[in-house]
C-alpha cells in the first residue's frame, strides 16, 4: 500500500477558499459531512466523504455520493462527532502528516474538542495540525524547532495537562524550565526573534499556537 505523505481533513466549521490553495495532487482528502459538499462545489473531489450527513439535503447527499471516491455514512445517533470519525480513519491510513481545516467555527464545543482530538495522533506519531486563516496549532514533541514565519508572528504555548515545564529560546520572551499551569497566561503571545525558535516541553502536554491578528 502506498504511503500517504499528507492527509487533509476538511470539517464543517468555518472554511475559507484560501485553504484550497494548500491542496496538492498527491494529498489524500477527507471531507467531513457538509464540508464534502463544499469541496465538491469548489471542484475538489474528496478521496473519502465521512459523517452522518445530517447537515446536507438529500440532493446534496446524492452529489456527494456521485463525486466522492469513497463514502462512509453513520447514524446521527452515535458516540463520536463526525470529525472524530474522520480522525480515526486518518490514523488507520497512517499518513506522515495531517492538516485539519474547518474545525473552528461558531460552535465553541466543536472547536475545543477538535483541539483535544489532536492528542489521538500522539501514540501513532503522526504530525497533526489544525489550521485556519489566522492560526496554526499542534501538540509538540518534547523538542520542537519552529522557523520564524511572518504569516504567524505570534507564538503561544498553552498547557493541556495540569501543568507543564517548558523552556523557550529564540523568542522575545525566553524561559528556562518554567512551570506553567492551566490557569496562567505566561506563555501567551510571544514572538520569534531568531530564525528558529526552540520549544522544549520537559514535563506535561502542551499546545503550541502560531497566530496573527
């Protein structure tokens, strides 16, 4: 079986036409529920459409079925969100990298749980990112080197576990083995000043967010 290098998941939150510019011919594309229809409307045929499809009309569902290479349908009465179903399938496909678009939207619960779903990629050691027009976030390895990127000038590190111990170099506000709790904003809105920033998480689980206004 051919190794998938990059897998893109398009969820049904806020989607931007700009995200379509990220697609290359070698990418494996999963459309989640209504996002499958959105992709097709923008001339992208998903390799897989997945979900309960309760947010599409019967006519839209027929279009999804006719224009997707594969489709997996589920009951609306289930124990997982449509995005988690897509994440589980992505892990089975074992790509090198996963990028998730459209998981942030007007539903705060869905936005927050999409961040928690990034933890699923840790055990299989798949690099996974959530990306929108203004943010890029991921759960880092113990040591992460991040290149300075004018697209995302701000860098924040948020504890996912109760606390983290973190060191930061190459940034405006460096730290050396600082303990940061979930109730602290110490590591919010830093800036990379060197060509490369090094983030070392000595203890705990963290979320790195690169962002712009």
